[in-house]
């Protein structure tokens, strides 16, 4: 209630001093054009990925499950794709994620799961299925709810070459820190620190530096 007199709902927003807008990659193109004359922060669609080496402990794989299943994969910090070394063995990963199987009891999640599974089966698309999650080898980034994309890589250098063209789509990279980069530890993508700014932009600094 103490903010009530500071918030105004309007039909046209062209009278503001600055703008913060969130939307899809498509809607952001219109936001950028429409708000070009004023200070702005335009947030686009983003998602998060994980880098696995095959040497993860059982506990680390369980923690990765938190990054995948929390919020059903609906947030920009949710893991929608994992990168794996070639000849990766999935059995331990599936075993570690078994504790997340009750998610299939949520009616909205299972509706997505059943729909995606039918699409894969009807179209004879190769995939892995552990009974509550579908894994699909795919070069895309934004996997549907109940589906996790995966892609193989040869070595760490190739991994960073693969994701370089997609950096505007990536919010977080989860994994063990490497020689190339400090990564977010398994289990922490959904628990950002206070200075883990979305898209690397300090919103409060943006607001306090406005020349009104």
C-alpha cells in the first residue's frame, strides 16, 4: 500500500522518463524502436545451460536437477540444455534425478510431458525418456516444458566456440569452474546473489543515474 501513489496504470506509455520492458525476442524489437528516444532497459528471452564433464559426483548431479526442475523450467535461470562429452553415460544422471519424479503428478506439467512425448513418438524423433523428462539431442536452446535439450562437445575450447554465437540467449552457465570461465555451481542457478544482475545490468544503478 505504501507504493500505491507511486504506481500508475496507463494505456499509452510514451510520456515516461525512462522504460524497463520485458518480453520475447520478437517483442523486444518493437520495444527498442518504440522507446529509442528515452533511457531504457529491454530484456529479451534468455535461458540457461549446464556444462558436464562426465566426472560429476552423484550429489552434483542431484543439485543440477534443482536447476532443471525448479519452476518447471519457466525462468531464464532454468537449465533448458546440457552439454555433454561424447559417449556420456546417462544412467547415473537419470538415477540422480529420480527424486524429482513427483513433478509428473502436477497436471500442467504432465499435460506438457504427454503432448511432447506424443510429438516425438508420432514423428519418430529419437529421444530419451525417464518417465517424467524427455531428453532430445538438439542444437536449440529454448526447450519446451518437460523437455531438456542436450548436445555433445569434443573439449572445453569447442564448448565455448559452440555457445559464443548464442551468448545473447544465455543467462547462466552452470558447472564446475574451468580455466576459461567461472561457472555457477550446480544447484545455484535459481539462487542468484544480490549482485547477479539480470543480463548483467544493475537496474538500481540505471534508476539512480537517470537525469530527470
